[in-house]
C-alpha cells in the first residue's frame, strides 16, 4: 500500500493524491511545489548547509537530505496555515525482531521456532527508546540448535535449554506491555523489519504452541515498505544495513541479535519520524493470510494485549 509518507502531491503531479485536487488549490501548496523544485536542484553540500542552519540532521545520502529538507519546509508552511495537533498519532511504537531456529540453506521442510523475543519501546513524542524487553525461548520441535544457528544469532544451546517455552514468554511480553499501559492509557502500534516476523515466525510459532494468534500483533508497520515509499527507493535497497547506511548511521551491536536488530530498526524509525514520515500500519494478518493495509485506512492503535486462547 502507498504510505502517508509523501512530501506533497505536486511532486507526483497529483496522480497519487487520495484527496480531491481542490485541496491543493491553496497558494501554500504552490509555494511548497516551488520550494521542492528549488531543493531538487541543490547540491549535497548546499543541502547539508541548509539543514545545519535549521539544526536538522545532516547525515545521509543526497536523496535522504532532499526529503528531510522538503518535509521541514512543508511542515513549517502547513503549520502557518493550520497548527498541527500531535495527539492523533500513536503514543508508542513497539519494535519486534524475532530470532528463530534455522539451518544452513534453510531446507523447505525445516520448521522455524522463535528462540528470542525482543521488544523495543519507542516513544513517538520524545523520539527516544524508553524501554526494552528481551527473553529467550526454548524450542520444542528442534530443541537442539544447529551450529549454523548458534554462529548466526550468538544464542547458545545452554541459553535456550534454560529458557521458558513460547506460551510463557508470550505471557511475560503481554504483562510487560500491560504494565506500560499500552492499548489502555497509551495508543501504540507494532513495527517490524519486513513481513516475516508476524506473518511467518509468529504465525508458525502459535500453531506449534497450539495457541490462537494474538490480536495485538494482527496489524503492524512494515518499515521496509514505509522506508521505500517515503525515500522513493526500490525494495532491494531496504535491507536493515542499507537503510542505516543511506541514513548515515552505522549498525550498533551484534547483527542477528534480536534485541540489537530491534534497537537499530528503532533508530531508523526515529530518523524517519524526524524527517517527517508518519509511520502507519501497512500490513495485517487476516484468516492466517498476509494482507496489505491501505494508507487511507483510519489510524488506529493496537488493542490492549491479552493472552490468546489455546486451540482445541
């Protein structure tokens, strides 16, 4: 689905506008269009200089810098026209990046089981990581980790042997989220790096553990889609390390550590929010199938987390 992560519809000649063309007859949109054209002609050094003048982030490739500056100007112009109220967006974003059992080459018949469940709590008002959750999970179908899996994730056999099974860890996650009043006092959304965490790993794990798919994870923000649409880059340039690199950041921590991956994904989300992207739910699970959520759908927070029932 097309994201609500556009500069202005002048940039695409109004073809993708979800609103009527009359909305863009206001002179302020003509000013934004003229400014966008000017920014498109700026060199990277000119862009960095102008961003520095406004005390904005100056790291990133040229296309990222252009997008950042365009959004800054657009926001300023629209605020002069009509003040923006910041209470209609999610209060928090929960970033999740599972690690799962795997074998070299991942044979098609191999069943992946979640072995690390991390959550990074991103406050969208302060744009800071406010808290983290991490627990390892004991696999049941393939309790012995492959050497490839241990080497890739850094998760040892001893760690998973001592861990709780998935239903208990999920219960702990839900309790942690409840304590932070997510879905009750504060609105929130889940966010992942791609579709697989929810549509594949969590979906498979719930079947293995004989529990229903949790309602709070049925919709999420796929940051790869959001990033690709916002910065206008092809899907093959939306891998975690490439997104960080294009934004002028280095990976912090150990790759394929679920918690470290989640923290780095959160850093990308923070930068995108700073650059003016409204990260929105763009994928969901329905009847066990992955589906796209339209960018014109209402902005709704996830429900208060509850432990799903066991399957019959």
